[in-house]
């Protein structure tokens, strides 16, 4: 999904579903997914260690959340600051 399409889906979820917080996660080694979440304004809130299995190996999940004002003001965390 592109950045603009993702941003629109999130804006619609806040507006029409009246959500107060949206959560997401990405596998710690999936740099592209983590970068997209951070560009959208998601903030890292924690890590679930050694919980995700891919191809026989275990990885951590980085947990994120997003509040309505963080998407609207586009205050994304710069890459590398997570």
C-alpha cells in the first residue's frame, strides 16, 4: 500500500469509525514496514521479543500506536529515531 493510500485509510478509520487509537506491529527486521508505519506517524510503544516465527527462525515484533492528531499533523518519527 502506498503512503498516501495508507494515510487515507487511517484518516477514514479515525473519522468514520471514531477510533481513538490504531495499533500496528511489524517484525523487527522488516525495515520497510517499520519505516512506512513511522512515516505515517505511528509511534513505537514496545517490543514483543522472540514471538514471531518465520521460516523456522524467531523474531521480535515492534508494537506501534497512532492517535488521530498524530496522523493529521503528520508528526512522523524520523527514520532511525525509533
